[in-house]
């Protein structure tokens, strides 16, 4: 292959505006998608428009460099990785170019995320029909490449059915428009090429009429191979439809005009419970008679994994059973839809297979149950017993009437090969997603994988089905097309590919001249030896290598809505700053593909904008905990080396606050003088923020409630509270005492958080060991007012200190919110609460103690309206105060926090328990409105007779 230097030189000369990256870290991030494969590219480019795509293709065609076009990189079949130039269209080419509400159409660039299109169309009461579970990050271009379907495919079918025109760039750079009338050249230079291509396509159809009619389009989900039936005379030579599902092997789509449709005014979810997925599949033909919009299935393994990962409350109100169907009915009249749902339940009861069923009318409950299904791919990757499961046979489809028989035989085949797995998918369309416990890291495991996939291909063909129903064949199944199709059909596919791409440069190794299905496996070669770590990685006994390998690429961290993960990606839109990008870089470092090991510059750069918010540890379906990985990396990276200045200033903050507490007036006077910004800069702290005033070291004790009762709990007064908001200690102790939980306040312990986040883990571990010993000598719950400190004691303490004391202390830790929730459950109510609050939940509280802990408590307390800023505040401890991170910190705040603050009335309290969140809010609002308050201060009534 051509040298990367020659490619870059040519691209920079002929497409000077095109951004190209050939660094090891960038190549690492794009060597993977969501499949089992690893294929490092020569370079990655980020075009901003069709002209740059056109120029890149011309250069690559002349130099013979393969091109792989990529959207979100969520392919589970390995069709978004390649050896040459990877074009990421999602970074810049993501605009809605036009929406014609009267014609119900939209013209969009290929890199637009589906949810963004849905939001734009929703303003007109319209919707794009196909809705894959990855809708929060998958792109329209990727959906076209795979002919994706989604959860409501029973109603809306495949993406190709909703395409009107495609703007294309061919392998040689020719620009073409495809519509339902054929192909059209954009300029005079392309006319000859378009005429030649059109003639070749007609010739392929004329030569293979019988084979195409007999082999293709037999079932609704037959995506495997090329869908040449759309070129048949009776189908109008529909070039747009035939291009859907070609997996980037024929042309690059730069924009598309798509058909929209009115959003149904009424939708009702019916949840059905069964003893077994086969029983559920048996009922699908009966359900389809009711014209549902969706019939989705899942087995008990996904539900068990969801509860294991996110707590029992993450899956509620499911009917009794060990397998479930979700059935969506929709229509114009709510009463008619409900009547149809009840009639369906009656017929299913009569059929006798359903164990139980429920109508789900609450919108929040519907969303919660759909999330279980939509997170299925990621959740199934790491099962409750710690075993990993893998794609490869995750997309087979049969006719719905054959589904039960196919599933019965498929499970027998799994047993024959001694494999177990998770089954879920679009049962109403006969499409089953499966993740299986292959062992691609061993020779024996790869042999089993190959044998099983070959047998599974024969099985699905025997049932009249297809290898792929919407994910494409990719590297995982293209080799097996010879099981599904005979030689004349495969030759027709090859001729079709050659007509579009004579030199075979577009996404080679897929569909035609396929790579072996067990080649290029990420775990097939280059395994690393275990590295010694400071963190115990209790959920990953093999250490940080296994922890980093949790990431399987589903890409939920690339979404811009829902949850908190990943704030820096949401601010920059750069794959490098997503949780997945960082995990892939770590994986490459740990396998030795990046130079330097722990000293790797590329890995440090990828981790630099990680806010250590820990949101990924709960939002990521497989539980990647990038905050912990970053701390471990920084510990080794800077061992025996100079650190960034902020590691000494902000990282050692508990020490500096203790010293400042001895002479707070002097320190405040100096920091408030003209020398203050200069001193801040010397410490790596941004001068753009106002620093908080220090308080005396005994100030926090003055307001702590005195009580005649014996303490029932310990109140930890953390370093931030002691130094910057000492009045909080008194408020917390008074509220807890009023709630029936008198406390002993302790200000002599430290969680070590600032040392942990800056990777100074040796100091943190020693600090935590002393804290564990001190708190273990106390009794009762350990209530911590600062959420980040509570999270450090509950999560990091047992990971860093291997002692019974540490483990005992960790399980006793509660946030202030958690402690009050128990008192409310026992009947306590505060004297007064506001009618409305704006809530900023600390990310560590969100991740470690539950996303809705504080929101739920406020509602239980009687707050009528809770407006939640669902996202990171951007300050994130030391991150937002570091000079080089200030701009990103503010950009993160702009995503959710600032809009909520600007929309709130001045008299509405802003609630933020985290000190860094309070500092960010104070910075954002300035003098325009009061800053944020802690829950304890919101509920405190210092005049209460019971507390005096």
C-alpha cells in the first residue's frame, strides 16, 4: 500500500482545506467500530462539505488508496473500518439542509444523527420512520449504508423505502445524483461515466433476471448481498433503493432527500410476559393481525443485566415472565387504540402462551421500558457473571411465521457448540439479535466461532431466512454469502460492485472478495500481559486491560441527549473526546500499538478533556469507568516526573485550605489583590474565575447542632465545606437532627478526591487508609454533604484500600440526600419546601448513588416542579478551574445548565449540593441572580424550637 506521507502530501496539495489526522491516537480510535474487528487506517479525514469528499476520492482513486466512509461507527458487522482513508462525515456534515412540510420531505447531509433529524421534523409534526435503537448517535448515512430498520419496522420498514434522492460521489470522484428515475451527472464531466454505469447496471439485470427474481426480496428483512431486485423492470430500475444496504462499497452518500410522515397522535405500549422466547415468537403471527407499529422481543438476560448494572429500580412494572414482547399500537383515537389493545390481550390469553400482560400508559414508564430494549446490545456485552458476549451472528432474520421454529433450532445449535448468549430483537419482522459468549482471544475459541457461524448460516437458510436483517454483512458475514447464494448470484453481485467501483477501492473486503470472517479480530492477536495497577478493579479481575476492553463500541457516549455521558464529546463533537475514543486509545496503548506505554503522549491527549465526571460508569451500557482509568493512567504517566502545575495547586487543595484556614484574612486579601490572578496562573488556575474566600479552620464548628441525644450517625464535614462553606455543616446537622438522625460531626477525615482525580493515587491511598480507620471506629450511617466525597468513599475507597475497615466504611456511606430519603420513608416531613426548584445533580452522585436520587426526594418532599439540568455542570472539581480547560468547561455548562438557569425565575431556588457545581453556577449567573444552595440549606430552619 502507498506510504501515508504520499497520501497526506497529495491531499494537502489538492484539498488544502481538508483536515487530516495520521497520529497514532487518532488511528487507534478509528481502528474499531462496534464489531469484533480491528483494522487501523492509514489516515482519518473530517470533510466539511461535498467538495472535500469529492477531492479526497479523486486523490485516493489516483493513488489506489481504499476509502471507508463512516458515520457514528456503531457497526456490529465490521463495515465501518478500513485500511486506507477513513472519512468521518459525522464531525461536520450533519446539517438539515431543508424541510418541506407540505411535501413531507427533508434534505439532510449524510452525517446527521437520526435524533437531530427527528427533532427538526418534529417541529412540523413529522417523523422519519425507521428508528434503530442507536437513534441517539447513528447517522442517516450509516442507516442508508445498512438499509437500517429499527424498533418500529413493522410499521415503517427499511430506510431504503423512505429515500427519494441521493447525492453521491463515486470512487473516481464523479459526482452523481440518484433518484427514482435513475442516475444523473452533476456536471458535464460525469455524463460519460453515468451513461457507462447505467448501461452496465441494465446489462447485469438483463443477464440475471431469473436468478434475481428467485433469490432476492423473498422476505422483508433480506438485506444480505446487493438488493438487485430493485433494478428489475417491474420495479422501475430504482437505483436509489438498490444503493440502500450496499455498505459503502459502491458510492459515498454525501446528502439525501428523505420522505417524512405524520407522527401518530396516539401510541400505546403493551408489555407481554412469557416463560420462554420461543413461546413469545409463537404469538407473533397472532399479534401481527392487529397491525402493530412494533413487536420487540427480549429475554431475561438483558433484564437481569440491566438490574445488575443500574439497580432494581431501573426495570419496573414488567409483567411476570422470563421473556417479554413489547407491542406498540397506534392510531388517531385513543379509545379505539385502547380497545384494540384489550382485545389483543384477550386473544393472547385464549391462545394460552402468554403468562401476563400490561397496558403501559404512563409516558415515563414507557420510556423506561423502551430504554431496556434500546440498550440491549450494550447491556448484553457484559453479563451478570462477568462473561463477555460478542456479535457476529447478531442480525439473522426469517419470515415472522418461521421465527419460533428458527429460534428452537438456533438454541439447539448453541447448545451443540456449547455456547450461551442473549436473544432480543425485532420479533415482528422475524429479525433476531444475538450476542454469544465466543472466545475470540484463543485459537480454540476462534475455531468454535467459525464452525458455529458456518452452521448458523446453513440453519437460517434452511428456514428461508437471511444472514443479515439490518446490520449488513460486513466482515462478519460476507464470507458466508456463499452459503446463502449460488455462484451465478455471487457473480452478479461482483459485477454490480465492479460497475460502480472498478478498482475495488470502496470499503474493500466486504460483500465481494470478502475477508475471512476470523481475520482482523481485535482479540485475535496482540494481547497484552497484565499490568500492575494501584486501583483494584474489583469488577475486572484481570485488571485495567479487561476494564478498558469493556468498551465494545456501541457509541452511546456519542449522543447529545439523555443522561450525562459524555460531556466533553458533547462540547467538541470529536471522537477522541468520547468515552469510546478514550477507551479505544487505551486498548491500543495496552496492546503495545502506541509507543511509550504508560508514558504514551497520544493516550494523555485523549484523556486530557475527560472531566472525571464518572457519568460513563452508569450511562455506558457496559460500565466503562473512564474517571478511574484516567486516574490510574496519570499516576503512572507522571511517576517520577514533573506534573502540570494544577496537580500541585488544585490536587493538593485540602492541604492548602488547611494552611489558609490558619490565616484566612491574609490569604483572602492577597488573592483578592492585583497579585491574585498572577498567583492563580502560577498554579495553573484560570484567572477567568473568581476564587472562593477561605474561612477559618474552626468556622464550621460554630453552627453544628448540639443535641442531648446520642449520635445516630456520623456527619462528614469535607475539606470544601470546612474551607469555603462552613455554614453548611450547621444546616446539615440541624436538618438531620430534626429528621430524627442526630449526628456526630467529623472534620478530621479526607476522601482524597483531589489527589485521585489528578492521578496522585499513592497520597490518596494513604489518606483513605487513615480515613477508613477513623470512620470504622464510629457507628451508624456515614452521611457526607459533598456528593463527590461521598462517591469517593463509597466507590474509590474499597478499590484503593484492601482492608475490612475500608469495605465496612464504604457500605455505610450515604449522601445527604440518601440519608433524608430514608427519614422521609419513615414519615418525616420538613416544615416547608419551595413549590419549584432548578436542580443540578452532581455527576458523582448521579453515577454512584443513582440518577434520580435527588429528584425523587424533592418530589417526595412535596416540591411540585423540579426543573433538572440533565447534564454535567462543566466545573467537575479541578477540571473547570484549570487554565487550559476553561473554554470546554463553559461549553459543557452551555449544554443544559445555563439554559435552565436563564429560563428560571429569579425567585426560583437553584439546588446544587456539589461545591464545584455551586462555583460554576455562581460564575455563570454573576450578579444577575442568587447562586445555588445545598439541600440542607434549602430545608434548614435554624429558628425551630426543637433545634434550639
